[in-house]
């Protein structure tokens, strides 16, 4: 078990969340699912995404309204190798009932916030050339999904 493991609260949609995340992340694993009744929804589950374990909790099982929705105060950043990986995760989250935000941030259909970030952000927006980094930052501020080629073009001037 990880020393620290995020616990994510899902109201009556835990089984859907397990299926979504384990099908979206290709190396995902399900470690444990506990049910209160044999044919009922999962009560808790431990899944592993990219080597990180997450506890999923079905905190509301009777049709009550969502008591503790996700907010942008917590997000998970995905280190994407290239534009193809950015596109894959962005489309998986936004294209399946999620929502776009700005600067590489989006929400999945459960309202969980993700930062879908290409590795090239470190050589552009956080690059050594301050003027280039400033141009790349301005380009990023105008984007929803991050476009590697546009960040690199802005950095180069």
C-alpha cells in the first residue's frame, strides 16, 4: 500500500467510476472491491492508475444528493509524453461527459479535475529563455487543451 493514498468519494456511481478509470488508463489494476451485499454496488475499491493507488468510496448509497462534490481545489496531473497522449486523455475525459477548462485543465464526467500536460511544458512555458517562456505562457493562457506545436512555436518566437 502507498504511504499516502487519495480517497475519492463517488455517490452511487462507484462501479461506473471503476470501469471508466480502469479502461481509460491502460496499465490500471483493480486491487480490491468490497460490497455491503453480494449483488449491490461496490462500497469501496482500491484501484491503481499509473502506479498510484486510489481508494474509491461509495459514500452515498440511497439516492441522496451529492454531499461532497469534487472541486478544482484538488486535481491530478498527467505527465503526457507527446501530443498523441494529451489528445488521448483529453478526449477520454472531456469526450465522455466531462468538461473543458483552461490551460490543460478539464473535468471528467464525475467532476474530478485533471491537468493533461505534455512534458514539453517544461521546455516551453518553464523554459530557460525568459522571453520564450513568456510567449509560451501567453499562448497557453489562450488554450483549453494544450497543443505542443503551438507552445513550441510561441517559445521559439
